[in-house]
C-alpha cells in the first residue's frame, strides 16, 4: 500500500468506529421504564358498611407493592375532581354502598373514565348509585339480595383474561353470593355461579358473578366476591383481583376476544316494593262491599284506577329472602310492567291459593299473563289493556285468549274435556284467532301440577312468534301476532307491556325473571 494513503485510511477507520459506537450505544441503551400505574381505592359507604374493607385495603396495597402499581385510598368523594382523578389509571369501588357521589363528582368520574381509564368494582359496588343510569351501565348490574354466607361452586366460562386464566374450571369458595337485577347484556361473563351447589340463587343456569366489558371509552371489571375478611387471604381470589386491576389499568398484555353481546342474562322482575310495576284496579264487585266505592258486577262502572289498591290486591311478602307476589283476586286488576318488552324469554313460578271470589266463585280458578299489552289501562272489561293472553286457568294453563289483537295457531275444532273448542294441534293448519275470529284456543293437554304446588310458566316472544310453556312442555306455538290500528290497518304486534291478572282467585308468583333473546332458546327449538 502506498504510504500516502495510510493517513486517509486511518481517518476512515476512526470515523467508522465512531459511527458504529454511536449506533451501538443507541441500540443497547435500556428503554425508559413506564412509571408504575396508580390506582385509587374508593370505599365510601352511604349504606351498609362491610367490616372486610380494612382487610381488603391491606390486601390491595400488598398486591400493588408486589406487582408494580401504586395504591392510594380514600373514602372522601371530594377527591372526585378532574385534577385528582387524572393521577390514576383506574379507580376501584371497594364495597361502596348507596349514593356516594354528587352530580358534579359523577360528571367528573364519567369524563375521567371515558378518557380511556379503568374501573374495578368489588362486591357491594353493585349496591351503589341506584339513581345513576350511567353507573348501572358501568358496573353492569345492580344488587338484588343474597342468601346466607355459604360455599358454592363457581364455573369459569372464559379463561382468556388475566382475572381467570389461572383458575380451575370449577372453583369452590365460601362467600356471600349476590343476586342481581338490571344485568347488562353487554358484559363479558368470566365466571358463573352454579346454583345447584348452594341455596338462594334466582338466575337459574346462567348466574354471572364476575365480568368485564369495554364501556364508553374505558375498561370495566366487576367481581361479586369479597364479603368476608378471609377472601383477602385467599391466593386465588387475590390473583383474580390482580387480573381485574391489570385489565382496568391497561397494563395487561393479553389480547382479549370478546364474544358477541350475550343474550342470556336473566333480570329479576320482582322486588318487595314492586318498583318495576304499575297497579291498575278495576271495578269492585258488589260482594266486596268496599266502603266509599260504587260496587257493581265487577266489570261495568268506574274502576279504582292506577295505584289505588285499598285491599292490597297485589302485594309482596319476603319468604326466606325471596320476594313472593300475592294476587288476592278479590277485585279484578292488572299489574303491568312499567317498560315495554319485545324479543324476550319470561319465566316465573306460579301456584294457586285457596280463596275464590265473585263473580267466579263457582268457576275454575283463573289468572293470566297478558303480553304485548298496549294502549290504555282498562280498555278491556274496564281493567286490562288490549293484549295477547297466556291463560293461567285451573287445568287450562297455557291456553290463548285474544284481548283485542290476533294470532294464528295450528288448531282443530273438536271435543275435549267435555267442551267443543279449538284445540292446539301441531300437525293442523294455521287458524286465525282474535280480531273477529274465535277468541280462544285451548292447549293440547293439561301439564299443570296438582292444586297448591308450584308450576313453572314460561313465555317466549320473538318477533311475531310466541310460545306458551308450562313445566317445561310447550303448550302451544303462536304466529303472526298482529293488531288493528285506529285507521283500520293491520300491523305486526311484536312488543308491549307484560300484565298479570287478578281474576277472582288467589294466586302467587315468585322467581319472576326475564331475559332478552335473539333466537328461540335451544331447549325449545
């Protein structure tokens, strides 16, 4: 090599080494670690105070210390301001109860959460803020009572979540097991309770007890466990809480695959105060002798009207913690849902009482579940709304009556039970009922339990189709539900209120549930 080139070669090698050194320094420099997530644990109670709260706070602080998130705690609602909430990636409602935030604090929390932050609800978080619809959507349900503390089997239905990935398929725990109302169909259920493993459940085969969902820009996780001090010493339950917190703070690396919105969540319709119902009482029969009211034949005359029930025709008593509706039957009446329903599965337990009244003192005991009820109270016989009826009559449970609208039913006109009537026959052609056609179609057979025993009655409505079911057996399938409008046009009738009759016979309902559906439940296809 010529000597003249050596100085230039030396400069080239020095420059290359410097460049490589700079690149190597950039690549090998350790990444700046993310700062620990901060979590605010809120435990204000305006109702029942859970004595397990101190144990829970200690456990959450230890979880944070061991898993790189910081835990602040407060029971002061004044901390719900935009500036303070902005410090945290998630807020935990730890067994809060009652009305804990004022309007300004609620607004601040809504804005905070919708900015992409998280919420964790533990145990009584569902017993909180009953008059705040946004919160109902956030937490996913409201508390609806519980039986005594006892062991139960939990069934893990989704393990693709940090709160459940490590759990056994069946998880036995001792805790206070909540029932719920106003369950959101949008939550992603992680764990169900097996109601066969304990006493006091009201949701049947699908009793969610832990869930998560994305909600209005944020992340929400709820678990109903955590009533007892011992819960916060259980390794599996603590890991369950940790997974929920990691999801809510956004630190979980797991890719979630939410199912389509579930349609199987049962909502209970009964509570002690009948908060989901309106009472309408008809005309007193002259045999009642109600002071101050004109009595007639029980149909003609002036009805007592809405929320005027001086004889408690409709009343609720608690029986072993379960609300039980008594329908006295003393005056014709209707108990109707405040909301209209369509595309649903209704289920309740029903039994007859012993009392009977005029004008049906010598007739079969009678009651009924009216559905797709529309228009004015008292439009039919001065007491009921225009509606379709699933007849609840002694030995005739599951019949159809048209109270204004119409249906098509496969039926044959024949003699049965010493009566010549249209009888549901699955192999027969469709026949029209109501709206100028025969108003009654009888069930094909009697599937009622003996007098005084409980029966399970179910009503399935999907579009213009409905099914009357008694004790697990389909009594009839009805099609092409329709009504006549004031202008004379006939249109599909696919939704309306549900109305329970009082019709001169004492009767009882309990475990009254409803769930939204998008298809006929598999057990009745």
